[in-house]
């Protein structure tokens, strides 16, 4: 069925990931390009389109003849206009991503926030299925989140519902990239782990098993696979940083349950793909200890079934539904 195909493009912190799916959300083709975070919005969106075209070319298709196109941004999308006009990692503010896409492709491209779309994919056809109320947490460079409530993606005022990484769980706590202190993202994200590991190494005589070419005084981010290996090999400094993040995420998730009483919590993102098996028990213990009212057995905790693909798959679902999710 030619017309059931959709293209989804995920703008991530380190890579742009495009994929083509069929009506059953099966991935038929994909392509990746590194993200140049220093580029202007227009240049980045052009690279997103080129990456999409590369994935389509593998199926002998083009941007002009694909029926549905969706894209995910690491920033809020206005629920009224469906547009994204501000992203710190897109060279600034006050652009119209929708307009730039239209100028480059001649097509309408449906836009969504990355955490929202990852949660949408897991709800729709991944680990959240068949539940109606799903919270998604995506641990990567930062901590993304999303809320599906009674079967619909909750967008909220200014599209800012589900910014779960910026729930403040400790007054005066660690400084977050957003400028506030004590956000859960400042404990449970790769940027947070790197800072915590460096601080611990400065303060003690302990050593880390992380490779010196991947982790040093200047490191801002690190691939999940190196963290996972050091954790499994018994690196105490790495274990402490990640276990603290998982414990704090348990507190944040229990607080979120007091707000929305979900049926299911999905944990996803690159860190979960690499080491979900060691994060889950620490998370679960803390989550259960802080949960109010609902028996823990009534809330399903699931690891993402789409892994790194979740956000781009969510963009294809958004595009097929023409933004009405
Ligand atoms: Zn924050």
C-alpha cells in the first residue's frame, strides 16, 4: 500500500535520525546524520530534510511523493499553530520551523516535541500498549518526557505539558541546564552523570574505568555504552552517579503518579537501551517507596520497546494523524 508510508525525522542532540514506516509502524528504511549544533535553524532543518530524503531513496521514494511527514524537536511545539519557534540548540529563537520546512520541501510537515513523540510511539504500538494513561521518561543527553492521558497526548499551555525532566525534586539542588536548581534532569541524564562522576573523582582517590579518551576534565557528554561497560565492570564512581540518578527518578516518577495516576510508566532513551537492566531495579525500589495511594503492582513499569527509534516512529504516527493525537 503505497500511500500508507510515512517519514519521521528526529532532531537529536548528537544525530539526526530519519525513518520510513508502514501503516503497522514497521521500519522500512532509515538514515542518520550527525547534528551540527552550531548551525543556524535553516541549515539544521535542511540537513533534516536531506536525511529524510536519504532514507526515502533506499525505497526509491522522494520527499515529493511521501504522503506523511513528521519531525521531532527537542523543544516545545505550540499546540495552536503546531509550530516550533524556539530551541536553544537550533541557533536561537523566533524562527518558524514549519515555514522553513515548507520553503524547502513544498510540503506540510507535522511537528512535535521529542519526549512527547517518544511517549506517543510507546503508547501507540510499543511498551505502553494497551494502556490508556502512559508516562514516558527518556534518559539520554538530557531527560525527555511525555504524558498520554486517556489515550491522548497531553500538550498543555504553550505545549509545555510533559516536560518531566524539569520537575524540581530538591530545593537548592544541582544546577540544571534550564537555569533552575534541583530538576530531575540534573540527576538523571548523561550530562548529569558526567558532572557527578567528575566531581566524585576530584574529591576522592578513586579511579574510573571509563576510557581516558572518552572521559576527561573537558567531557560534557559520553556514549551510553561506555557508561554501561564501566557500571558492569564494577566502577564505583560510575555506579554511584547512575544509581543516584535512578533513585531520584523513582522519586520524580512517584510524584508524577500523584498528579496523573498512570497505568504504565515507560523508561526509554539511549541510556535505557544500553543499561536498562541495571537502572530498573534501583528505579523500582525508590519508586515503590515513594508512591502514594496506588499499589505498585497496579502500575506497569516497562522498558521502551522502540529504543532509539521511538521518537522518529512517534513523528510518523503524528504525521499520519495530521497532528491530531
Ligand atoms: Zn531544569
